[in-house]
C-alpha cells in the first residue's frame, strides 16, 4: 500500500463498534418485542438475530462497502495487506479471531500501540482498517 494510507486508530474503531452494537441491540429488542411471549419462540428469534448479526459482520467487510455500517459511516474500510477487498473467508476468519482479541481485550488494546493500528485479529486475518479515499 502507498505512503498516503491512513490507518485507523483505537478510538475511531471503538466508535464504529458502538454504532454497530446499537444496530444489533435495536434489532434484537424489536425482534423480541414483536415475538409472541412464548419462551421457545423468543429463544428461536434471538438465535436468528445472532445468526443475522454474525452474517452481517462477515458479509459486509467483504462486500463492496468493505465495512460494517459503523465503519462506513465513520469513513473506514477493511482491506487486505495490499489494500485489496478481502474475501468472505478472510472476513470470517477476522470475525472469529476477534474472539481471541477479546480475551482480556489485549488484542483490541494493542491497536493503540501498533504502528499500522492493527489488532490481534487484524494480524491473524492479514487485514488493516484504513480511511476511505
């Protein structure tokens, strides 16, 4: 990637995370409120919501926006090592490696200290989060 690449730091990425979680939480609340008051149905609906949220976090970074809505709204995109759009498989690996990053949040905190603002999940998936042009 060129010298003009602007890597995105911890706080901006955290804000995008919050925006995405507002979306996920709102979806969950609406789904439960619209469901019959049966525990089995609510459990099933919540499982569907979790599946939708996981799919969202896998598909969006590999789609043309190259970002979740939170990252897109804040002008970011997720790219491969050479600035290319990532595949759905790499996006899936990145999402699941975020579980490793979340252990004591060390994998996320390191974003603040790494030269190219990479978290552990970025290193594992060979990705960067950069500002869109």
